């Protein structure tokens, strides 16, 4: 991770250095702006007017150069078109090294600028020792900006990668088996969102692993009971054949088969994010078929077409009816009510209902209100899984009508 923050930091600094270099090269070798060219041309014309012609006597040119030096309050040097010295008011000022025409040059006394006159002569003006070359000024200015940005960029780059380091450590801790590993969320940028996503994923993983652990422990316990009865029954059957004992063994095997089927269905629903089979399902007809399998069960309500898996929806209705038969009291009433693009499926009976403190826990796998009650505690858990897979949910109804208790499933209509 240290390489990453160094890479980010040196990329920023390198980019600033490149900007300084490119700006200096463009300034030095790039084309001048039209306004600068006009100013240089105007200055050259003024100097030409103040100087005598190129073929004038040298003394006249020297006097004119000295007069201009007084007016400008600066040393000047005049060269002919062959770059031969004509006149100077002090030490001869240097000509530009990189340009044949005009430009900046630094001599012993400071910075000087050369104007090329129309007749080919070169007029050099000394700008004084306190003046800096514009290129050097530009480099120093951009360099100062680069230094300031470089200093201020380091804590930003380091702070960014430090949070990534903590996130990396959290991922490694989670990968090592510590499912409670979380990372601190700092800021509101993408790294903070990444930390939030990691925490959510870690919490979901911990929840799933814990649920699977509980499922395995509960399934092992629930499977052990019918297996023990079957083993004991077989031993007794070997000693003395008994039709009643044989019938009980058949019931235990059926219970074991049903329990295995529920465990497999619960695991499959946990691993299924979406429905694999989707079709139009007549919920009213489906409820009528399931109600016909139970005595003293009445169906009422509206016709309802929902979009989903008919086998899973049938299992949902069947589990609710079997739950009412096992834990409630007859008669049983099933009703369908459509409103606002959704349908409510209510399965009610005359039983005591679910205590308020247990209304959420009854949907937890293998949870039963009393150990003496029949079943493994998976029926209502499967009902909630199927309902949510279809875009709905299930809730406990208490006193839906005087003396009636049960469950309501809310599903979207097609």
C-alpha cells in the first residue's frame, strides 16, 4: 500500500514539474502574441526616428545613442547589420544567443533586450541588474506553485491510502475467519462508500454463516429424533412383528422425508435471489384446490392473478393451511382481498393465535412456540421466504375478526 500512495503523490508532483517545463518551452520558443509584436515594432520605429540613418557618420550615431541613453536612463549599445559595434554608453551589451533578430540576453550588468531596426542595425537596451529574465521568472513562479501543491498534496494522498490500508486490513481479517471484522467509515467520498459496502457485505456474510450454522445444528437435532424412533422401531420389529409398530415406522419415515424436503427447500430458497419460473397464477383457483384437501375450510374473496412460481405459491398456501390445522382450531377461513394492485391472502382459524412477543420469531427456522407442538418449525419460515421472493411479505394477524387469528400474505397482482 505504501507504493500506492507514493505513486499517487509522485504522479501529482511529476505532473506539476511537466507543466513547468512545458510552459517554459512554450514561452521560450512559441510564437509571440500579436500585441507583443506590435509593441516591439512601435519601439523599433521610435528608436529609428531618434537615430540617424545607417550611413550617417559614426559620430552622429554615437551622439544619438548617447542622447537616447539619457532619455531612457539606461545604458544602450548600437550594432550594425554585421553585428559590429557602432556605439555604447558603457560596457558593450550582449546580443541574444538564440535569436538572430531580437530578444533577451543577460550580460555582466544585468538583463538586456535587443531591438532589430528596419535598416538591419541592432539596438540593445540595458534593463538593469535587478531585472530577472522573464523565462526565469516564469519558472520560479510555476515552481513555487508546484512546491506548494506538492506539499499540500502529500497529506491528501496519504490520507486516502491510509483509509484503503484499513479497508485492506479489514478484508484480510474477514478472510482469516473473523466474521465480526468491520472498518471505520470516514468521509463521504467513494472510499467511504466502499467501506460502507464492505461493512454491509461482512454483516450479510456473518448473518448467512450464522444462519447456516443454526440451520445445521437445528437440522441435526430434528433429524436425530425420527431416526432414533426408526432405529428403535426396527429393533422391536425384529423381536416381534406388529402391524401397529410397522404403521408407526411408516409415519416416522414420512415425517423424516417431509423434514428433509423442508430443509432442502429452505436452503434452495436462501440460495435463489430471483424466481427461476415465472407465469400467471390464478391464486383463487390454487387456494380452492388446497382448501379442498382440508375439512371445514372455507374460501371467499376476489379473483386474483399473480405473477410467480405456481409450485412455490401452492407450497405457501399449503403450509399456512397445515399450520392452522396443527396449531389452531377449526373451522379455517381463507379469504382474498384485492386493492391498489396488490392482493391480501388471509388464512384464519379459531385458535389462540400467536403471542405478541413471538410474532416475528415464528418465522425463524426451527423456532416453535412449544417443544410439545408437532412440526419442525420450518413451515412459516418457508412461507416468508416464498412471499418475499414474489415481492411480498407475511405477517401475523391477531383478532382479524372476533375470535379469528392467523396470517396475512401480501402479494403484488399481475
